[in-house]
C-alpha cells in the first residue's frame, strides 16, 4: 500500500482529537497530542507534512507551539484552529508562527479536508524543491546553504502614509534600502510597474478598497513581492484575511519598537530573494498551482484593471520614440 | 438709610445668586448622576461582552466536534448502506440461481466490508454518536450556567447557594483562566445566603477576572512556561453563624500600596485605555454595601492579592430598602410574564 502523508493534530480537548482522527484517517496517518510538548516530541520522530493546532491550550499556546514546530520541521505546513477569534492570539500568531491558514471552530469537515489536502501538496512541492536544491549543490560541490545577498539595494515601496511619516522612516532606512512612497493605489501601481519592488509596506484602509484587496491584486502579477502591513488598525478579521488570502509576511501595529522595523524589512528583502531563486518557498504561489485562484469578485477585477492601466502607461513611456 | 437700602439690595442680590447657584448645582448633580448611570451601564455591557466572548469560546469547541461528528457519521452511513445494498443485490441474484456475476459481486462486497473492518467503522460511529451527546450536554450545561449566573427569571432577593454562584462565575471566566492559572476551591459545605444572586455573581466574576489579569502575561505569550511561575487562584468560602465569607486569592503581581487605597474609587484603573473602565470594583463595592456586607483587600507586590467579601446570611432591611425591593420584585414579575421562562 502506498504510504499516506502524516498529519499531526494538537488540541487539549480529547473529543476534538478523536473527531479529527476519524475525519482524516481514511487518507492520512494521523498523530494526535493533547499539548504542545507532546506535539513537539512527535514532530521529532514522525515525517509530519501538515500540523493542525488549537490556539487556546494550557501550558503552551498554539502559536508558540507552531513557532517551535517550525524550527523542528520547517517544511511542515502549519494550520491554526481558533475557537474564538481573539485579537491577541491572532496578532501573535500572524507574526510568530508563519501560519498557512486559519480555520475557525466550529469547522466544516469538507473545508478542513480540502485545506489539509492543499497543505500536503504544498509541503510535498516545498520538500521536493529543497531536496533538488541540495542535490544541485552537491553536484556543484557547493556546500554553503547560505543565500547570497545581492549587491543591489532592495526597493521598498510605502503605500498610504503621510509624507512626514515616510520621511521619518526614510531616515532610518536609507543606508540599506531604496525607499519610495505612494499615497494612492494608482500611484502605487505605477511605481510597481516602473521598477522591481522587493517589499511593499502598506496601510490597510484606502478609499474604496482595503489593504488586503490591494495587495492581493499586486500579488497576482508580482508574486515575489513580499508584503508587510503597517497600521494602527488592530483588527483580527483583517489579520486572518491577510494570512488566508495574502500570506502576508508581517502584520505590524504602530507604534513600532526601535530597530524592529529595520529588522523586519531586512528579513522581508531576504525573503524576496528566496522567492526569486526558489519560487516553491512562496507558499501562496505554490498553493495557487493546486487551487486556481477563484477570486473573481468585483473589487478584484476593478483593481486588476487599474493595475493593467498603470502597466500600459509605464510601457508606453519607456518605449523609445519612433 | 442709604446704607441700609444698599445693604438690603446687596443681600437680595446675594440671595438671588445663591438661589441660582443652588439650582445650577442641582442640575449639575442630575447631569452627573445620569452620566454615572450611563457609565455603570457601559461597565455592565463591557463585562457582558467579556462574558459572551468566554462563552462563545466554550461553546464553539463542543459545537465544532459535534458538527464534525455528525458529518463523519453521515459519511460512514454512506459506506455502510452501500455495503448492505451490494450484499442485498448479491443475495437476490443468488436466490434466483444466477451465478454468473457471483465472483465480481463477492469481490465488491468484500472490498466494502474490508474498509468497514479496517477502520472499525461500526464501533467508531457509535462512539462518535455518544461523544456528540456528551458535547450537546456540555453546551446545555453552559446555557444552564448562564441562566444561573444571570438569574433573569427569579425574584431578586432570595436564598442562594454562594458556592454555586462562584462556580457559575468560574465557568464564564474559564476561557480567560485556562491559559493563565489553576483554580483551587476550598468551599464550606452548604453556604446559603439571602442575596441578589445575579448581582453577587457579577461581583465574583469581576474579582476572578481581576485575579486572572493580575497573573499576566499568560504562559506561552512570553515563551516562558516555567512551572514555578504557574498562576494560582484560591477561592475559599467560610460559614460563620451570621455571615458568609468569600476569599479570592491570587499569586499575581499584587497592587502597589498607593494604588491599593484607591481601588474602590470609581474610574480608578491601572489598566490601559480600553481594557477597563475603572468601574468594576467600585460597582462591586456598591453591591456588597447594599447587601449590608463588607469588601476588603490585602496585597503584597510580587506576591499576590486577596479580596475578602463578607455578607450577612440574612438580609437586614431598612424600610427604604424594603420599599425599593418590593418595587424591583414587581418589575421583575412583570418582565417574567413577557419573557418565556428558560
């Protein structure tokens, strides 16, 4: 018999574990743990492809467990089950555990099954690419796993901030990044079409659209751009969407601790290079391979039309005069 | 004469000013009283919000697995009925003496029963159903607790079990407690006091929530999971001849002496804006005062805090209170006519 993918489920409620075991066991080898510590021990032994974890557990919270799980099995796809979307937990986990998806309790069985299936596919793709890369390196006799930082200064685009605020940030960042700013979505689209952007730092509120819609539209054409949300708006629903629809790199809330922002941008720029050299590391892009984007709502179409217009305008300008 | 008339005039002016001042003071007083009422109401809504948040979490877990169990049972039912119908069609053709498809039919029945056996679907489905009942019981219990906590369908002043009130407050606060502290109960047996149970439960919930908040941050949020720093809340009830004493102790951060003097003042809070209105304890104080009881606090910074509530077992009433009470009961019975009983 063909070996089944391994799934680890962590929840402090045994009845939930039993239910998920029943739900998943036809297609997967299911491991269960009632707390994070046991979960980590299982991860050390078993080739787990997908981890499903509850958030609220005594001793170790879900996002903390997933953060440590990432260190043990970086390729395992992490899914968080949240019973009640409490703000603190969501904000913590967006930035700490690099979650693939949030699922709400009570969950729908078919949705959960499809997310786990997608998780396994993304995991396999990710592992395959990394094995391939290791193989290539061995052939080349190159043993360094270090990713070379390109000499070029990464372009960072700020969207939706006051000029004074951007000026303040530029001062902190100009030694390492080329910073530009756009106040509107159309202006941002033109900037993106004009030059290769590594990282977009965006507000969440624009006149007609929110930041997740805007960044998702950019993503379609520029999947390697790493997105960071920087805002005063603390909104769990928005944070969940920014993970589930956008796989946002960080969701930062103002005020920022000193030095924090520079570090985030450095990590984001590095991530952008990873995406360019190994596209499978881009979870959102890899997931899209298996589930073609079904985003056909009006805001998406409208935004994409405006992006096309910006691209066309830039192309016309840059083409040499006849 | 001029002096006298000037004096009278100035006296009259003073009197007029005094009168105006009195009127405007009274107006001000009414305004303040009204805004105070609004604030108390908003504090009630805030704790109601917390309560709902906790309950939603507690209910979503059983709701989650019960729902999923039913979906899985449906799936399993499909597999079982499929196997039975395959078997039936085989036995029908056999009875007719038709052996031509026997091999393929047998194969098909075997395949299906193999899956049923491999995953032990018959036993497991039964377990899923009985666990679903456990989940439904849990939801029912939560609703019962909410009902006990709010006591909307009862007259306001009557004998109530103090331990039961504490337990219902604990269930509601459970969501917040779970990640932060273990709770130890040291209850005196059968502690019944004549009280406004709904109001008293509100006080208990407030004190328990404060205790949980004093034990911050929740383990895991800082990455620390040191067992020695595990939060602990001890709830003690003591029966005395005339009094019921309730102690709620935590091993949290404690309250600084300069804050301790002020904690029962309205609007005094050390929490960040949006986290607390600073009215919780002042309302608790008022409720206990109305019961003819006392509320005291002892705290050591870094060691923890103990709140002690004492209420008389029998409610002592002034004629004024009696009148107000009968009015409240009247209102209550009116509302219970319009609201269906739970």
